[in-house]
């Protein structure tokens, strides 16, 4: 059995085509997918939460560093090339997919990351280094207290959002003591 798909054109002219139910269903799926792709392929101004596009230069990590409290090590990529541009990876911060602090990162570096969860992975490391620790990191503690002290000096942290540089998938955001 056939079905008719009718599209009205200007001036009341009509165009009718006969299609099988399978073709009509396939057309509906394609139109639906096109709508989904169009919505997710661009970052609308409202979706960025007001965060500006990446403005620091992206570069390979020059010197290895370690975040021992999280068992994360970053090393130079040794000639490996990212499949995903840094600007695209940073859009995960802009859209809220990745947990990132406000403002531009201190650096955007291509690195080889090693940790217990992800083995060795090529990543974009968006770093906010030597910043005041956000309240969610626990703040400064005074010995003998079980609560952070409001009068204690702010603690300095690094915050690093790590995005897989081959797939563009957000992996983790580290917030804690500065790298060693």
C-alpha cells in the first residue's frame, strides 16, 4: 500500500508523491535526525552561559606534572596529534558539560594523561592554576575543627578540566592542591 506525502507550494500549487510506508518512515527519521544534528552542532549564545570562546593559545604540554592526591600524571604528548581541536574541546566548558571555573583558563595544553581510571589517554588539559580554592573543594581547615574556618587564609588550588583529545569526551575535572 502506498501513502501520499503532500507539500503545498506557493500560490496553492500542490505536489504529491507516492511513497511506500517504509520510505515515508525513513524520510521521517531523516528529518528528525537532521533537526537533532542542527540543534547539537552549534553552540547558541544562551548555551555558553556567557563564557567566551577559548582565547589562550593551545600548545603541547612542555613539562610533566603530577596531581598526587588524584593519582593523575600529565606528560608531554611526544608528537601525538589531537583529533579534536582545543576550541571544540573547550566548548564542553562553555556549555556546562565539563565542570570548569569562571574565566579563561591559564593554559590549554595537549598532554598524555595517566591515571588509574583511564590508563594513558591523549587529553586537552584546560588548567586554572594557583587559584583560590572554590568552596566545593572544602576550603581551609583549622586543626581540631571539623568545619572549615571562615577566618582561615584561602587555600591555593589548581583546577584542571580534562577532555579526551581523540574523541572529544569530557573525562574529569580535578580540583585540589597544585601540581608537583
